């Protein structure tokens, strides 16, 4: 990540060390009566870890890890619903019932025990909800306008509806107070409160529409009721969207009306719209495609125009940028929400002078689609059965890891943390495996942080990495290992395709200079990133590119992250022709050009597409030569005890073989394979598999 503000130059030799408390991020902050121990928070988000609509053990442990890691405050419950006609559509918390209170009480007690504050977000989603979820009630909104993203056609609210929803908000706020929370925030933006503020979604002509004051009326009524229920000594703020249907100046004028009411204690500022797929992943929750901290300057300008404290979170993923935001007074509290998914202990590491050990958020947005799971921290969201910290092993072993892709790097790192003597062998000139190919995309470069962080950790742990070392079975066994972990990855899976010799693979396209071509066909049989990266590379080189997919939509396997939306935009910008529902059956060479034989999945009709180059993506086939050669010498025949593996229990260990003729005997090592050497999957699966195996090695 490139920080917005350059880090200060290193102090000259002999300069006394700066006390860690001098770090702006570690300075305390007073939010009315609430004392926060530093300036770093995690903002409200829908982690989807709820059970039966409530934040139970798994949900609470996910946030508690951040409290153990030193965070000042965790805000939870993104889009927690206050009433019956705002149903849960993505595993939100139901704050419309008193049954939630005991869960909140346990939650707040465990967070406070670690010195962290806790707040919840409460909302009514309005037209952003679904008439086909919960009790199948019509969605409601200030005006009967359909939202592009969530697609419901709402009913225009009556004054009775308004009074009812106002009451819902007050009751939900009281439950937050009874639950022992330190405060709450409501959500404007694309939700019901924001739908009233926004002239694009509020077309009313009564006292709730038209003028700016009228459009603020419902929001003020809601917060008057909240104050009536919780009193003046409970923290209440607003997550406020700047330039969501209003220009910046009107956004500030609207905020001034709300501020003058005296009902609010802070603004938690986000930017832009959230009612289309693109605006959600570019403005509201920026993905890897966007620059670091894209809306920090707008948040800073907003802070200059208001008196209340201002929080802000939007892809502030690194401590250098966060430090700049606080040190220069741009905002008061900095939200590092996804950064805490990558490393919930980042504040503790910062305070201990170990900033360089913080696992980076690479912005992959994997967390948006997989229950808050980080693409390269397998413990996040799984705290009830996997600890973030690795305990040392009772017995020190010699471990050889072959292959330095994400799986091999993680295996070596975790085995070293266990205290084992680890050797890491890599056939290529660089560590990283397929991540190095993936990072070549125009907007995917930050993925290399997955590799760089692990290399830094291995250096810190003293693990030797031998590059350009093509390991044979004899080389591995000569190390006298107790455990061998084969992470040799995969090669493009083309062997079953008739005419495979007439096409290029993903590796051909991404790892070497492009061959001359005017027209290129890229075939995507997986719905992952690889084929899209290939299409982009050829299109950027000025070729006419057709992308044919097996699936009925682009990036089928990427759904929920927002990546598929970014790819749709990117390929449209480059003029790539996209065709769906096509199965590739063969490739042949006709008049010196590749000709792909395809069949339409829905109609069964055959189709021929000719191109100068045909690029085919069908996933990866495991590279197993070394694994197969080592199996006869292993104690376990290379087999993984799946029941023990899933239960988090150690696998059977190595076996001693008695010598003959007075020899000392030999050792039959335990042998395992992980990552794409096991089966073709994604980065997270590879890292998770390595972590699960080695944390109990």
C-alpha cells in the first residue's frame, strides 16, 4: 500500500528512541464522557457471523480478538434492523426484539474487560430491504422508487408508518443501552434515514419532502425519540454519507442542520452512493481497484465544516496513512476495519514497536463474501475454534517444505512459530507462486503483500529459503526430516482438452512476453480471476479480444466481493467482447490460426470462433511428481487423516525404522501435500489448509 503522506525520515544515529505514546495513533481521545485509549477503531459492518439473528459466541469472539489486540473501540452490527418491515437479508442483527439484550450484555462485558469500548449501528433499510425476506412485508421508503442494487419496489410511507418507525428506533436504542453498550450510531446513506435526506430518493411534497429542512425532519424525529429513550448521557452518532445525492456544499448544510439539533455526538463519515453495485465497491466500500484512502481528503474537508468529532473509514489499510490522518488533524478517529480482519492485534504490535510485523490488508475484499474471513488470515471469523496466535510445540522437529507459493510460505511460517527447524525449498527464482501472476493485473498489484509479509516473517524467524532448487526425493530425504510438506502448486489443466497444443495457458499469457496476435479468444472455464487477467493483458496490448465463459455471468466464483463488478467495468473500458454459456470442446489449427469448438450450454448449438491466439483457463492440475516419489518412504503414505485435520488435532507423527546389521536405523517422515498440489483452489483455501495442518504440527 502507498500511504497518502510519506513516512518521516529515519532519525540520525544516536537519537534517543521516541516513546511509543508519542505516536498520534496511540493518543487517547475523549468522546464526551467516554475515554478511548487510542485513535484506532473498527467501524460497523455486517460480518454475517450472527446466529439466529443475534450476536452470539462466534460473533462476539471475532470482535473480542480486536479488543485483546488493543483497539480503542469496536463498532458492530452493520445494518442491524430496528423493525419488522426491515428484515434481515444478509445475516444482520435483529434489534427489534428484547431477546437481543442478554446477548448485548455478554458482548459488552467481554469487550470492556479488555479495555475496549463497544457501539452498535442501528438502522431501517427502507427500500434497500426485501419484500421476500422475514415476514414478507412490503418495503417502505419516502417515495416509491426502486433501488438498482437491492431491486425492491417500496411503498411510499404514510405518516402512520413514520410514527411507527420512529418508535422502532427508540426501542432499539433502549435495547442498546440496556445491553451495556457505550453508544450507537444510526445509518444514513442509502438506508431509510438517508433516503429521506436525499432529493433523488425523496420526492415528497408534504412536510417531509422538498426543502432541506423538511428532508431532515424525519431524521430529527428519529433522534429525538432515541434521546427520549436513552437520555443525554449515552453516546449517539450518525454514519453520514457525503455526496450521496447531494453535492459537497449541500451535504455540509444538511449536516449543520442535524448538528444544531444537539442530538448527535459524532459524525462517522463515508462517501458517495451505495444503491448500485459499482457505487458500493468504488465509493462506499472501496475495493482493491481503488487507491489507498480514496475519500480521506473529503472527510477532512467535512471535518473543517462541522464542530462534532468526525470518524472515517474507507480503505485506510496501513498504519502510515492512518497516522497521517490523525497527526494532521484530518479526522478524530480512524477506522481500520478490514485492516483488523487481516490483523486484529495491529494496535498491540504498534504499541510494542513491532509495526513491521503487522499482517497487511491487501484489499482483496474476500471478507465481504466469506463471513469476515481475511484472504490470508485463516483465523479471522473462526476464533471459536482457531486461535490467532500459534503455540510452541512440545517436541522440536525438522520440517522440509517444498514450494514457496502462498501455501508453502504459510506452512513454513507456522511451523517455525511452533519452534520447528524449517527448510523451505523453491524451484523458481522468486517466492510467491501464482500470486506473482495474479498481481500483474492493472488493479490487483497489492496481492503481492501476501507474499512480502510472509517473506518478512520468515526472515525474522530465521527460516532459510533456498531458491532455484528443484528438489528430488533424495534431496528431501537427505535433510532427515520428520515432516515433509509438498506445496509444489499446479500447472494449467489442459491435458484433457483435445487440441491443447494449439492454445495458450494462463501461465503462457501472464508469465512471458505476449506473442504477436491481432485477434485473441480467451476461454474461462472457472469463473475466477485468471482468464480475466489474460483478457485484460491482451486488450491492453491493443488486440481485439473475445472472452467466452462457461458460466452465465462474468466472474461467477467472485460473487459477493465486488470483484466481478470491477471486472465488468474494466473489460467494458477495454472493449472486450464477452459471451456466456459456452463450453469449450476442442481447439484445432486451421489455416495457421486457432479455431475453438464450443457448444452453447443452454441450446446445445455448436459454435466456432477463430483467433490468432486461443487462451484457455480450466484451473490447475496438481504437480505431484515429488509427492508420489516420497510416498513409499513416508510413514503415512502421504495420507491426511481428515477427521483429525478438521477437528484441529495433530496428525500421526513420523515413524522410526529399525536398522539392520547394527545400523542406527532411519526415519520415515510424515508426508503431506497442500494448496494446489492437493487440488485447484484459491489463495485463502491454500493458506487455511497450511495453517490448519501446521498449527498442531
